[in-house]
């Protein structure tokens, strides 16, 4: 048998590891690229920094997550594709973005599902989250923990939105998934998808009149510079996932997996607290930046989107819908 020279074998090995989202630190250590699309100042990144530091320390450097915020590794679609084939190691992804891979993940986008964040936590840390994680596992994605995007709200430049009729004809950027498009169509808006990285300039250039996002993203992305009105619609509570590519996860030892899982759970709770504690502060800060803030008639909004529930219940099936209902009824 003929062997390649040792230096060639080393280079080839390093290239293969890099393709798998890993860098050859040593024979017993891996660097794992962890990407997300939000700003370094967002709670995703702050919690991810704490998570990465804790894992590195407690594994003595055997597992080292290297952060790439602000879409440096691509948009969520690109990152998910990389996670599936193992060319990217890890990511924090808005859960609704998994719909193109597994349509049943659209269940996380059902409007007006949760009245409080605590309701949602119990569901995603419980049976609903477990059921969805099993679906993701079949797609080569290992969901380590459920983080938070928070309640989403509408901003625009036309006027205060207090009732569904105020959205009539409003050209609104929404996330690129059918559920969100159908929701805003049902509310009377004129929705269209756009990648998050292009949103600020699109609002600045008045390609869109409106957009919808959690308060933390509205503030950390400086949308107050290009939007005048903030209406607290709370139309969706959005989860996020800390995901590790299954091939990469399988490379981590059993003992180190326990460390990663414990750190993920700890920093999940910390990240959620950042969102909860920050919401009231963000409202005050956005007012200081000149935004006009108003409450809405949520009962009227929830009634307007009932056709969306009826349509999508068939897609998600009785088992998942029963789990949603179980946690909706639990107080």
C-alpha cells in the first residue's frame, strides 16, 4: 500500500476537519464555529459568550465554541444547510427558520399561542420541545436547548396600529416563511419576505413601510432610526434553538456532552432573563429615541388570525396540536 507523505496527510486531515465545522486544535480538542445573524450586543451573543467560555473552561479546552455574530457565516438558511451536512458546527437559529427543512416547525409561529413567556418555556422545555427535537434529529440537527426571541411587535412609518384594520395595505417585511406571510395577510397587511441582513437598508430606502420583530432586535438593530411607530402587538412568541450539527455532536465525548448540555441549559435561562428584564427597558429606550409606542386590542388581532390556525392545524397534525393545547391550558 502506498501512503501519501506525512505533511500531505496532515494538510488533508485539517481540510476535512475544517469542512466539518471543526479546526484541528489538537488530537483531543475541537473548535466549533457557532454563528447567528444578530448583533454582538443582542442577548443571543451575550449568552453565547458565557456558554462558550464555560464549556471551554470545564472541558479544559477540548470543546471550544468560536462565535461568529451578525451573519458572518451567512443567513439562517445558509447556516442550516451547513449544519445539516456538517460544514458548520453550531448556530443559534430562530426556530421558525427550520420550516423549509421540516414544515412542522411552523407550529412555533402560530399567532397568539402563548399569553406569557412562562407558558412557552414549559412547552418547549417539555413535551412540545422534545417532539420537535426528534423531528430535527432526523434532519441531522441536534437541538441542545431552546432559547428565546421573545414576543414580536410591529413597527411602521404610517401611523399607530391599534386594531387589525390599521394594517390594511401596509407593506410589511416578514420573515421568509409561509406561516408569517399568511398571518399578516389575514390581518390585512401587504406582507413580503426579506433576509434580515437586508432589512435596515430596505426600511431606510422605504422599500417597506413596516416590519415585525422582538423589542430586543428592534433596539439593537437601530430600527428606531428608520421607523416612527411601535405597536405592541405581541402577535408571536418566538423561540430560538442552540443547534449543533449531528456529525459534530457525535465527535464530542460522552462526558464533554454533559458539560455542553449543562452549560446550554444554564445560559438558556440567562438569555431568557435578559429578554424578560430587557423588554420594559427597551420600550423606555425606544421612546427616548423618538418612537411613538402604543398598545393594541389583542382580542381583535387573535380573532382575525383564527383562519390561520384552522388551515395549519392540518399540517401539524393532531399530536403536535394536542401538545400545544395542553400547555396553552396550563397556567
